[in-house]
C-alpha cells in the first residue's frame, strides 16, 4: 500500500475489555491457588506441561493480543484502506469499497449489522475485533469498541465496521478520494 494515506485513530478499548483481559491473564494463577489452598496434594498431581501452558503460553498469547490492540491503525489513501489490529493486517483496494453507501451507524438501532458469531478474532465486553458473522447473515471485518458510532463500509467481500475517534472526518476523506 502506498504511504500517501492518512492514519485515523480507532476508538480505544473500553474498561470492560481491559478488565476481561486482566481476569483471563490472572485466571491460571487463581485456579492453581484455589487447588493448592483446598488440597496441596492435588497440586502435586498436575503435570508439569499443564503448568507450563497455564503459566507460560496462555498468558503470553493474551498479553501479545492485548499489546496488539493498544495501537490499532486504520490508514486510508488513494489505493484503499488498511486495517491493522493485533494479529489482523487486512487491506481493501479503493475500488472494492462502495463509497457512496458508506455511512455512520448506531448498532443499537441497526441490529442487523451487529456482530453475532465470531469466526476469527476477539469478542469480549467492550471489544469485537476480527471476522464475524452479522445478524443479517453476512460476514464482516469488524473493530468495534463503541456501538453508538460505527463506520459502515460496504465492500465487494462483505462490510467493514469500524469504531473511529473521528468517524465523520474519515467518511469525508473517503468521499473525497
């Protein structure tokens, strides 16, 4: 993608999602503490590989995902849109985007556009990010942290739904391309 595009700030992850991440990261430690507290002999029966997974790999993957969501990027330019969030790095050519029908929506009043099933990505209170099946049955790439102001971009391969800090500025720039 050409470097002429402008970056638009995606809305930050809310407090609920951050708390959910913290609980997920701490869950293995809490689980082992409860097992050890109730019966220390049960703790000695846990295989070392399971402890390695609980204390090593699981939290490491969650921390890596959390770090990736810290700086989400949406870049819009003459050659299209690039969305980079955590493990997702997706591009849409400008010709793929139906700019005439792009709009700002409130998902509380447009329930058919809400994410229903996660196909790949993250889904938790305050954050939906990745590939989802919507209530209307279509697949969509989403990054939603604030359901009240979501940019809806119809594309040839299904819609893109984005929570942006300045959605009106993004839509104006899209229409100007």
